[in-house]
C-alpha cells in the first residue's frame, strides 16, 4: 500500500511541473515585421494633443508612424509582461449626456495560439485621471489578464476565500470597460493552475474558451464572482480502512461576469488583420441614468474601407451613476493593454474621436429619368441613357473643433459618364475665395474613375466664423454601357468613398445596381432651345441672358421625338422635363404635344427670387425622358442667367422640409409643425443704402407624392404681431426691409429662428392622412421706390 501512495505522489508532482512550465515560460508569437504591419495600417487621424501616454510609471504605450505620417498609430504592447495605456486630455473628454460615436482600427498580432492578453476600451472617472491603472499588491500597474483595467486577485493562498471588494479596489475606479481578450486557452480545468499559484482565472466557465469581447464595470465588486474547485486528497490507509480514505480540499478562484459577450473561433482577434470597431453611445433619457453602448466589430473591410454586412454586434446598458460624474457628465476615455507570459503587438489607429468631432457622410444615387428613383438596391435597374445624379453629403453633428481640411477621396460607380461635379454648402454660400468649387472628372471614363480634392471650407456649427454644418458634392451624368443588353444587364458594383479630415474620417458607400440597355432602341429623342439668347455655335443647346435687376426668366425649348428608321415624328407621348438649377434638382414638369403631331414645345420659368446676384452665373440644366419607354434624350440643354452687380436678388433653399429634423407622429388632432433647419431665405441687396423692398410668397396646394390627393392642412405665415395668412390662398407679404448699407445680405430665416413664433408653419388638420406631400413656393421681391436713395 505504501508503494501505491508513493506512485500517486510522483504523478501529482510531475503533472504540476508540466503545467507550471506551460504557464510561466514566455510563449513567443510568430515573428512579424511591425514595419509591414504599420505600412498596411488603414488611414487614421493624427494623434496629437488629444491623448496622453506619458504620465504612468512603466507605461510602454507609444505613438508610432504609419505610411500616412508620424503619430498616426498607438502601440500599447509588444513584449511579455508589459502594460500600456493612453488617455484623452481633459479637453477631449466625451459627454455621456449626449449621443456620441467613436471609431477606430485595432490590431492584435498574428498568432492566435500564443497571443495574450489583449486590450480594453475604457471610460473612467478615476480620481487618478490620466494616471489611472489597475495595480498589483506593490502599487505598480497590473499586467496579465487585468488588461491594465480589471481588478487583480492578489492572494498567495488559494485555499482562502477571495475578498471581491479588494479585487475591485485594485481596478480602475468609476469605470466601464470593453475588453478584447486574446488569450485563447480553455481554462475550465483550472485546479492544477491554482495549486501552481497561478491566479488568472477570470475566464473559467466561459463556455467557448476562445478569445472574446465583453464588458462590465472594473471597479464594481459585483463584476466578480467566487469559483471553487475541489482537490481530492488521498489520506492513506487506517486500521479501520485498509484501502485508505480521501477528502475534498477546496481551492477558490475569482471569475468575471462577461456582459455583451462576443466570441467566434480562435482566429477571432489575433489573426494578422486590422479590425474596425465602431462604438455608438445612446445617452440616458431624461430622469434615467441608464445609457446604452452598442459596439460593432469587423464592420468595415480593412482593405477597401467598405461596410461589411454582418459585423459582430452587441448592445449593453451602462449605468452612468457608477461614474460619479460632474454636472457636465464628461468622462475620460482611452485604451489599456497588457501582456503576461503570452504577448502580441497591440495597435490602435483612431478614425473618429468622440467629443472632438462627430461627423458622418452618406451617398445617394438618383435616376432622374425614372421619376427621381433612389438607387439603393443591388437589384435596381438603371437604363442606358438615364440621367443620373450622385450626391455625397457630409454632415457635422457636434464637437469642440471644426472638421478641418477635408480631403474627399471619391470612387465613382462605373457605368456612368459624369459631366459635372460641384460642391455646395448647407448655408448656401460659396467656397471662400474660390467661387464655385469643382472636382476634375473625365466624362469619357465609364470604368469607375477615382477623383479627389480638398474642400475649401471647414465644417462646424460655428457660423460666426463663416463655417456651416454640411457640404454636398454633386455629380451629374448619364448611364452608359459597352456590354449591357435589354436581357443581360451589366453588374455595377457599389463603391466606398472616404472623407478624411485632420481630426475625423468617415466613409460613404453607393449601392450596386443593374445597368440595362434602354428598352426602346427604335426611337431617338433630342432637345433644343427655341427662344431668344441662344448662343451661336452651340447647336441650339446653350443660352445666356444678362439682367440688370432680378426678374422671372422664361426659357423656351423643343423636344424632337422620331423613329430611327425613317425619321417619322412620334406623337402622343407623355414626356418628363427634369430641371436642375445651380446644382439642385427641381420639381419635374410633364410635357405633351398639344397638337398630337409630335411637336413637344415647352417653357420653364426661373423665379426672380431664385437668382443669385453680384454677377454670379445662375445655371439651369434641362433633361428630358420618356419614362414609360425608358428612353432619355441624347443631349441636354443649359441656360445661364447672370444677375449683374448693383442689383437686388434672393437665394432660397431649392428643397426644404417640415417634420424631418425631429419627426412627430400624427395624433388625430390638429398640429402645427415648425420648419426644419434646411430652410434658407436670404435677400442680397447691392443697390445702395436705404433701398427698400418687400418680400412676398405664395404656395401651391400640398399634394401627396405617392398618391392622388391633397393634404388636409395649409401653409401659414405668422407675422411678428401674430397675424396669420394662408400662402395657398394668394400672395402674402412676409417681410419689409430698408437696407442699412450699400451691400447687404438679409437672412430672413435667421430672423424667423430668432423669433420662433414668426415665420412659415405647416398646419395639419386632425383628419389628415399620413404621408409625404409637396408644395411649390413662389417668392417675389418688390421694390419700394418711395424710400429709394437718389
């Protein structure tokens, strides 16, 4: 019997030596060239004063260069037993009282089988501020499974029940963390580890045993749990028991509650790839302390920047009362990372920093020849000859800085011959010192050309320094293909474009679509100008008119619709005239041949109030299509109107809305809706001081965009005395003004915003049907000769 007990003892010691060697000897990752990794890093913003990595003893985090320049990435760790952290400055803290978005690229090394331990995104209000770390028993930064943020089990005797309060106290306090745990070992069998004095047991009972993403509160003792593993100890034979006896000896460990767990296979994180992370914070509602953090992992392709359809995503509630914030609800955030005996290169490239600049962009491709159809489905059909408009809209939402030096790197979809590219800004003003801003394009390139340019203006809400919240880059052209037929479409791929400022980067993607040859290949349609002011040598396709003062301008033209075979005129068609004015699409107009003989004469009037003054060229573009036959005109028309300096003119929004900024649902009762922020009405007067004018407006009835019928409601103008008048019942005097200088811009919509009970409102009756409605407002600027200075 003694021999049996000796053999068992040797086996136990041998097993312990094997486990001890596996855990304590450094496991080197596969050799990787960090220079190559950084050379292949995605584009990010320059890391300057927004972050600090210099205030913590033993912190190895450092700013490193990429191919885009110095200080474009952070390296948190690169070797065994390291700690790294980077925190935002006081000025760059984010507000948890507002919705915020952050995005960045993360790299976790290239060896999933030897990686450890990972890094964490952390929001914290620790009293140590930018020196906050998890600490070991000596007060130094903790490494290993703490990731530099979680608490540390610092017992030396694992037969003692752990004090979870002590564990939580060693973590970063008043914090929430999202961990990226790269350690891939399955730790369900942990008894030998505990007997070997190895405390890292946070992931015991994690069912997958794989690297994972999860979140919780590091400084809260409720984040941690006590686990128990029993060791069966053989006591040997006794006089009463010849076979011997044994007893259970409990070993205790600390495990961690994983909230919002994401886990796949062992190559989930440390696979030699850059991974994109987007964090979206939803602020608590009034009276609540519960916000929501949604994290999207691998939501962009690291090679192309295109959005991926099925990212790993989780949403968790975050109780901001645990942060003990001040009245401004601002919190410091950053990244921590650590290694133990296993290690990897932990790298970060920042794309969008919350609190600094919050921006986004979207791309919209519209088929004008198909009644302004938005192309947002890969199965959507576009016909050769269709007139296309592609718009990229850049939107500044919030931040403490302007979005600066925005370089637009645009990848245009194939299958479209683009012939114009302009930039407009949301405030209606042109690019500073540049007149009309344009992009250089090749109208002969239909393979999907790339163009780039830097916007002339910064974007922000600081209108006092001439900035505005948005910009629109508009491309126009027509669909064309060398291979598409009526039965076999050309597959046009979606394209992702990037907008890269010095302090924020965002992308926008166009949808794929099907490009099909036009169904009517037996007919041809051409356009020409027929009125005055046609330019010589333009084949009746260009016109120009110069005005000394603002006035309505009527453009006349003709559409010629014939059979290709013998030139016979085609009668009885219903055609659609599609106008664009100063880069903005206007309401279409139906054209028929009144005499039914195939002569499609038309007129289109530019209201005086839409003309820009001070010598600017106002450009009207006209297209035409037979939408039923999927046939577009082979050419377009352009008519330019120049309003000379020393004149009175207006600029108004070509498209303005109600109930879009803050949508309200119909209640079955009467409602009054305020105009959205996209309204702009500005009178430009360079006639001279004491020039007097009156602005009038009238409106057409509000008609449903999707079905026949009128809105049960009305557009009303309310003046400064509370008097109300209907714009749909006739012209209404809106404002009367006398200029105080020789050259003046009078922003009428600003006057309405400053006095919110004054302006144009949409009244809705209780029985109104929900839907989208349109009305056309006509503006008239009338001179008052009595006060005109002579």
